[in-house]
C-alpha cells in the first residue's frame, strides 16, 4: 500500500470525524431509537470512524517485513487487505480515490 493511500484515507477519516462532531444524533439514528438509548452508541458514526482509524493504525507494509518471518508477513497482508477494503467500500466514491488501491480478490 502506498503512503498516498494512507494519507488520503486519514484525510477522509478526518473529514468524516469533523462532520460527525457537527451532526445531530437524529440524523444518524434509526427511527424509534432515542439518543439516550443504550443501543444508540452502536449507530454513532464516530465509533465507526474509530474502528477505521484503528485498522489504519495497525497497518504495516507487507513488503517491508522480514520475509523469513511468515507470521509477521501474514499479519501485515491481512492488515493491508483490511485497510484496502475499508477504503474501497466506504470512500471509493470520493475525490482522490485510485482504483489501484482496491483490494485484490
């Protein structure tokens, strides 16, 4: 994965986080769930953004790992794929997206 994808995805997360901070919970809660409900937190976009940030923070370049350490290489490949899936499914319609960043099937 390129540094360009990491930087681009961080910018998308920053923009979403800023928008979420400004939004009224009524705009993202399903009808019938009140903001004071215990389940409301599951719908909070900041929670999803946090999960996306955690996946991005766990990312490592698979090609930078010692090829003799198969477990480290496999973990890096999984993290790389996860970040690519997040970027492709949640943000690929945004300006700056490159098809080369899409995960391989």
